[in-house]
């Protein structure tokens, strides 16, 4: 999950870490009494949702909202495992693990009281794959047979192997078996869309609250762009009896001090905190920590001649004191990275990837970085690096991280970069268009598997924003995608990560955790270390 995924936390630190290390589990706040919660839950997002169209969304803040107002075939349960949502039961899987047949529930409806049908899924998935949609996450739906061809303009929608057999039966066939596919069906890109409604609004579909349909626990009734969103319980939702909240009020605020002040003044129920705020609150019962399958790294645009050089990229990476960065800038439980795949990520073979792969990222080494920079400059015929523009989010953490890394490069390499802090939505747009030189980039897992981090650097990936191209790396990733043997697949992914370390197309700077304040009367929010950040279906405010 591109992108800056991750916002909130809920139980004790010890329990959260234990859950994360056992696999794809989530966490919840303490249990609450049954019944309806009359008090609204007051939450925050750190940025404006980039899109709420399930085909076009690509940012964590978008997925967090979409997962409350819409629903797919499955949801993730509190243990991080898929449970039936709009599907009546778990899928019937045949044909060597590639063909799925899924029955839908009876009486599932859109918020306009029309039925949700299997055709709504077929339409949505093909719309995402349509090259005209320009969906960043189309690559994920391209796991369907015929999907890659249609996505790349070499095939037709009719050749994509997803089919509504009848109103309540959906079947699809994958190119290769995917061990996490049922879980993946809980991700918003696989949610349904009502064709007539989408086509009615065209390019303005999902641009505002009145141009959306909903099939999830809540509806979006107000979207005051760049300021706030209001969610209200969906009385057409199939499982509305288990939805306790009548309203969720979401404020958009990027400054951590502002969030802490809002929390302390009892204006919000949950706040993300960092640095001094952590030291102030960590001994109090409100304080929670949520480890994430999430990495921040410096993306280096290889369309810039100097950044095509491996040694220059390595010099930029090795000259950043990552341990100091996570302590000074974040100070929220984040860790210095030891590779490209965060700790806690499972390898698809029932093992934790990071434990098997080991610490592969070279340590902070200013002296070696200087040597590499001198050698790299000589190879590209330069005496010094240009004054690059270093772009990132205008959030408080984003600004401080940019400034810290800027200082490291000046101190350790004697080079100057110009920092540019821009709104999150614009930063995403710049990255997608490759309109940057150096970019501070955030990536959170869309599913619990190394592939969600490693396939971003394939030549053809829509998230390969630095335009890294290595045929040998592409081959390893494609082998892993096609390999049915779990141990062999895991080894391909280990080898791919080592190749990234050798060429350093991006410079990892942290494995992220978040620290939060949660009001004691807020119960049963479920939080996940990947995919959608939080699930409010069972939440309440006492």
C-alpha cells in the first residue's frame, strides 16, 4: 500500500508486537458492551484523501476511508485473516489453485437500495484494468488471466478471466497460484462498482460525497476537502446490527503538535504523536504503539544522469545515519532498516522474511560513502553533484526528515540539496509522473508478503517512480510470481532484495512504527500493520 499508509493504534505494546511477529495479525482496543454508540468517534487523517474511487485510489489515507464506506468479498478479521463479507462463504478454489468460485450473500445492497451483484465486481475489476482508467493498482488485478494483456493495450476486456455466472456467483482465474489471494480480495482495488452509477458521473465519480455509492458499514455524508470528512452508519449495510457507531468525524491535520493539543483539549479521541510527545505520554494508559509493515526511503530518479550511477546512489544511502534519524526525527518506536522488506513480513512459506534474509543493508559509513561518491563522480565525468531538489510531504515528520537527511549529506559528503516540502497529494502526483530528482517516499504493505515491497522496483511497475531498470531483477520477481513451491519462491525474493542492495535504486531510512494516544472510552477499533490502517465496524465510544 503505496504509500504513506498507517495511522492509529489500540492495545498494549507487548501484545501488538507479539501479534505482528506471528504473521498478518491486527490488534484491537478493549472489548465493549453491545448496543449503539451515540457519541461520534473523532479521528484524524494526516492528509487529504488522494482519491476515493476504488480504481484510482493509491494512497493510504484513501484506503483507510474507502474500507469504512465500501466493502469487498472479504474483510480481515481481528487476527488479520480473511472472513466473509459480501461473500457468503470462503471461495472454492480449483484448477491447481488458480480458479476461484465465490457465492455472494443474499440481500446485500448499495446505499441507494439496489442490489450488489457479481456483475458489479466484474465491471469494477475490468474498469481498473482498462488502460483509459490509468489505475496505479491495475497491476494487482492483472494477476487475472488476460489482465496483463488488457492493462497494456494488447488484449480486450472480454479476454479477462473474471465472470459473473449469475447475480450471486463470481468466478475468476489467476495466471499463477497466489498464496495470499483470498486475503487480497479484502483490498479496496477488488471492491465492486455499480456500472450505471459510475458512468452517470464519469470523470467526477467519487470526487465528492454526493457522487458516491456505498456498500460498507458507513456512508460518507460530508467531504469538506482538505479539512474534514463525516461518516454515518449505513442503514442499508447487510451487517448493520453489528455497527455500533452512528457517526465518525474525521479531521485532516498534518501537524503532530496540533494533534496532541486537540487530543489534550478533548477535541479528538485518537492522536498520533512523536518525539517529545512520546516521552511526555509513554507512561500513561492512553499511550499505544503500532508496529507497521512500512518503509520510508529516498527514491532516486534515474532519468537524472548522475543518479544512474550505482556508486553515487550508494554514497547517498551510506551517508545517512538511519539510527539517529529514527530516534531524532520520529522517536515513536520506528527502527533503523536492515533491508528493503520490513521486520514482521511473512515470506509466503510460513517464515518471517527478515529473519531468513538477515540484515543485508550496509551500515552507516561516511568514509565509505565519500570514497564511493568520488569514484562515481569520476565515472560520470563530474567533479561535484548538481544541487538536487529533494522533495517530500509537508507534514511535520516529512519536513523534519527532509531537513535531517539534507544535513547528513552536507556534513558527510559536502553536497547541497534544496528541500521542497509539498502537500501529500501533490507529492504522490509528482512521483507518479517522475517529476522529481530525489523524493522521500513512503510505502506500506498492501498484503503481508515481500512481493508488496519488491515488485515496486520492477521495470514495468507503476510504482517504480525512480525508473530503475534491471532485467535480471525483473526476471527474479517474475520467477517468484510463477513459482508454486513456497521455499523456492521465498529464495527468489531473498535474491531479489540482495540485488537491490547491490544497486541501491532507493535508500531505505526507516522501518516505521506509530505511537498514538487513544481515549480510554474508545473501544474495539481494529488496527492492522498492513492494508487498510483501521477498521471501525465494531468500534464504539462509551
